[in-house]
C-alpha cells in the first residue's frame, strides 16, 4: 500500500486509467483472436472483415496510448501475414 500522499493519489489515477483503457485493449484482443480463429477455420471472407476491424481497433488503441504504436503495428502485421498466407494456400494454382 502507498505510504505518501502523492503515492496514494497516483494509485487512484492509475486505477482510473486502467478502467478507461481496459475496454479498448479488450476489444482489440477480441478482434485479433476472432480473426485468428476464422483463419484457422478457413473462413477467409469473414476473417478479412474482422481483420479490418482488428486493425482499426489496434490503431485506435495505439492512438489513445493504451498500447505502444510499434506493438500495434507488429500485431497488425502478424495478423495480416497470417491472413495472406492462408489466402495463398487456398488459392487455386
């Protein structure tokens, strides 16, 4: 527990920030997970739509400072790479 007055205030502030950031982070994680599940199930049209939503949610989280910009960019890149790999595997050759 905090001992000083300023530490007590910082604890209150950080709790408010955590509560404000939680739904933003949760939304991004949920959309990323949903997209990965759709890719695994080979439902690529739906996966492409949720990937767009996930990209938007990650960008919004980065803009608000919930996650670092590089973190959001990395996660978006990995997600799109999975989607594009799945598309190339199922494409007729």
